[in-house]
C-alpha cells in the first residue's frame, strides 16, 4: 500500500513508492524554566488545540493546574489580547495570538531559505514549509523552481489540511485527541476530482501517513500539481514539501531524488528550529 488514494491513484506510483521513510528524531534539552511562563504556555497551547472555546474548569482539568492559577493566567492573557472571554463565560484564542503566529511563522520561514534553496536545487522543483494554524496550514517559506508552474504555496497562503501534502502530514503528526477533533469538525471542501472528501477514507490515509512518514498530494488541491510532504522531526507544527507537475513528479523521481532530499532537508529544518536551553 502507498499513500495515494487507491480509487484514483497513478498505478505506477502505487507500485514504486517506498513503504516507509524513517527520519531521525530530535530530543529537546531540558533545563531550568520559569514556572509562571511555562504554566501560561501550557494553558495557551491547550486552549489553541481544538480551535474552540473552553471553560475554566475544563482547562484546569486538561492542564492539571489549579483552577485559581488557570484563572489568573487567563486574565493576564486576556489583558494582552491573546485570549478572549465569550458571552457564555468560556475562553478562546484572541486576535493577538493569530497575529503573533503569522509574524513568527514568517520570521521562521526567513531563517529556512538557505535550506529550501538547497532542496530546490537538489530536486529541481518548487519547495515550501508550512505550519499548523488552527485548522489550516499556513505557508511560511517558499522557493520557486526554475521550471514554471502554477503554485498555491506562496508565503502567506492558507490551505485546507485534508487536500494538501503538508496538511495531511500535520494531521498525522498531531496527538490523536486533537486529530480526532479536527477530522470530525473541519469542513472538507472538494477542489478537484481527486480530493478526499470522505472522512473515513481521509482517516485511513492519515493512518498510513503516520506509519510511512510522508504524504502525497495527488492533484487533490489543484489539477496539474503533485506534491510529496514530510513532517519535521521533533516538531509537529511544521512540514516541508516538494511540488511539481505529475509528468516530472513520477514514482522514480520521487523515490530516488525527492524523498532522500526531503528527508535531509527535514533534518536541517529540525536542527534550525531546535532551541537549546542553557
């Protein structure tokens, strides 16, 4: 089995693509932390997981923090616009959070350009890095191939998770509770005849991606564009991709050229994103 939808896949790809990619993982060094900052981030990350509002009691239960502590954190975050309190008394992510993630994403993207230059040169195709943003993937870095083609991977573009290589990799990388929530609630618009719009089929493909280590977008977002994507080791918020027309993105090219180059780039990106704590 490969990752392409068996009902609509290219038979040659089904025969030729490798079963599994196994990039190395990176651990994070542990060091002294500021408890108040750490707790605030725990609350913010928990609140951002599902993209919906949560009650104070539920946040306290999920984070394991005392209710009064969570309440003080939420009040502080709300005062800066990172959290808002709804009419029902629940809390959700505020506009300042999304503004910060977009700006931060572009800043990170700028630091990855040299890696993308090398990946594009190695593959001869357009390459990109995307980050998870609520229930979408946000492109934060991009390098265009010298061989022109239509692109939806420009920096700042947001795409659905179910119809793109980076999106499916991000779904496969997240924890099962978060993934289950998104697969149940997010919309599945159809972009082409290849788009996976059936939740059961999408779930089965995400499980394959989690096992194999890479995803294929087989003209699911845009006709004439095939993509191979891979998550970043040790970081479930980012994914890298290589895109091109099916005539160039054939099984042999993806297996022997793109996959090894993408694995190497993912390792480099992981090292760049790793923050070493003193």
